[in-house]
């Protein structure tokens, strides 16, 4: 039987997207997991992600989530439920760190943004389903009212176990491990081309060159943390990690989980609605959130990452500003229009989700998978996800206290943060739309300025002409070479990459042996 059931090109990419989107749907649905577990799961991906590969990490995460889910479903004590949620969180952290990377490394540059945004829209779909499941089963008495919603997550777990094992591994990860022949076959299958096609050979050479450059300019982590990059600081590793982590921190500081976790609480305590009406509106809001987030799919490449983040932040700032003013007058003693102002604030809670769904739901998960180099992509995504969960935990912990103690003043915090994101993105964040992952490696090798707003190539929504011409020249050069000479050169180059990969593995083994001797 042919690999991947004979599928190639768009159909193969479609099934990778199905697996990754199911992973993110499970993430959205499983809102009960503890953030601390997700944080440690993300750190786990940082440690083992590059060793196991993208597929095995997701399968490990899904297995751990299954164990956590079983413990929750069968729980007869609070302690068992807490343990189950923490374990499920560890698996969730592994998966959410890895799925966007796998999707990004198996997608065309022109599709990459849309596909990862679709993943995050499915995250919203899972969140919406969770809201309606909670609302519906609130009318059901007995254990089934909470055991069935917990058991429902196995629908997504079974889909992951049924798709991930037979789908292709990331070709970029395979090349980094010296498995060049296997990687080139996957590149050919994903592009629906022959393995000897000049485009496939050029893509493979670009990835191999990036891998070798990274190894030759690799800096030890202890030197990175101390800021010692010396003459080998040409890949801007720390800067790229911070940019990716920054998008995830900003997503949480935008105030989304003030409403995602506590919208019913906000509507009850700050707006004055009944419990039933607050829960119904929260469920309706999740549907609005899902529908308007669809706007991001066609526009993530058209508008670019920078504009989506800046425009959305401006809209979120406006919404929180009006919410703050409305709640101020809602809480004002003796104000006759308090009820009308409270009703007006609800509309801006809904509008906030529109802006967030378009710009800040998907891009912060997409950006770390694009901005980091191949050798640090899994690490960058894991640190970004860990940052997201750490700030998520902080926001969730302070929100109930903030609402009770600061009241309307609590919303000023999120108003200020959203305004601050506009200049932050404008000055520091290069555009990634339309670029190949190797284009971004080239950009950071050649440009070390932290401020990017004056660099036209850095902020252009379209792929810079210099990168297009370079790729065309490489394809033309590959096409003009005699096939026999090209095959010989390819074999020699593959042998060189494999030899360097083996040397790297031996070096790691030697370090491990010395460490064990010391122990």
C-alpha cells in the first residue's frame, strides 16, 4: 500500500490540518484543565520535543490527556479531580506546543497562516461547545450532569489516535536528524511533485543549508542566558524567542480570560444580570466569537500578521475603554441610567470578542512557529506556550479578586495593555506573511536591528522581491544542471548532512556519558 493511503498535495495537507485542528478543538473544549499542568506540559515539550519529533510528542500528549480524562470521569473526591486535571493539563501543554509547529513545517508558505488560524478557530469551536454543554447539562441532575461533558472529550482523543500515526512527520525535523531521503519524499508528497523536481531539490537544499548554518553557529544555552553571543550571534536566537513569547504574553494581557473564564461572573457582579441569563449570554457570545473569527482565515495573509495584531489591539482598546466607562456609571450610587448603561456594556463585551477573534486568537500561536529557526522552533513554540499558560494562570487568579476590590477600575488595566500593544508591534515585530521559513532565517542572519519599522522588507505584507529572485535563481540553477551530475551532488550533500547529524548525536552522547560519570 502507498504511504498516506496514496494521498498527496492538498489532500495530505488537509488531513494534517484535521489532526492539528482536532488537537486545538480538544484544547478549547477542555477548559477544566489546570493551567499549572499545561505550563509544565509546555516545558516538557521544550525538553523532549526535538528528541521525539512532532508526531510522537502529540501522541504522547494525547495519551497523557486520556489518563487525566479517565481520572476526572471516574472521580469520587476533589483530590482525584484535581490530580486528573493536572495530568490532563500536562498532556494539553505538550500538544498545544507541538501542533502549530507540525502544521507550520508541513504547509506551503501561502497556506501556513490560514491553516494555523483555522486551528485556532477550531479552538474557539471547542470553547463554544464547552459553553453550550455546560449550559445544557446545568439542567440535568445527578453525576451524569458533569461526567458526560468530561467523557465527551474522548471523541477528539479518538480522532487524534486515528489520524496522527499515519500522517507524515515534519520534513524539516527529519532533515535536522539527517534523514534527508525520507524528508525529500515527504516534501514531494506534500507538494504533489516528483522527488527529482527542481522545486523539491531547491527546498531541500535550502532547509539543509539552514540546518548546517545553525549547527556551525550554535551557541550553548548557558551562553545565551548570559548574553554571550560573541561573533556567532548572527541568528538572533534570543530576540526571536522573545518575539514569539511576547505575542503569547500579549494575548493573555489583552484581557481575553477576564471574559473567557469569568464572563458569567462579570455579567453578574459588574453588570447585574441573573445567573441563568449570564450563562446564556456567555454561550451566545461564544457563537459570535466563533463566527467573527472566520474573518481571519482569508485575511491573515492579505493583511499580514502585523496589521492584524495592531488593528485588533486598537479595537480591543476601544471596547475596554467603553466597558470601563459603562461599568463606572453602573456602579455609581444613585445614577438613574445604571440599567441602560449596563446593557450597553454587554454589547462591547461581544464586540471585544469580534476584534480578538480576528487578530489575537490565531496570530500569537502562529508567530512563534514562524519566527524561530529550525533548531529552536520546537523550543520557541514550547516557551511561547509556557508563557501563555503562565500569564493565563496569573490573569485567572487575579480576576475575581480584582473585580471585587477594584471594581470598575480593574478594567483600566486591560484598556492600558491593549493600547500599549499597538506601538509594541509596530516598532519591534517583523512581518512573516508570505515568507518561507527559510526566508525568515535569512532575514535574521542579515538584519540585526531591533527596531524594524523603517525596514521595508521587514514590514512588507508581500514576500520581498530579493527572496523571490533568490529562489528563482536556485530553481533555475538546479534545472539547468545535468540530472546525473545533480543526483551525484545531491547524494554527496545528503552524505555530508547525515555525517554532521551523526557527529552531533555522538557529541551529545559523549556529554551525557561524562555527566553520568560525574553523577
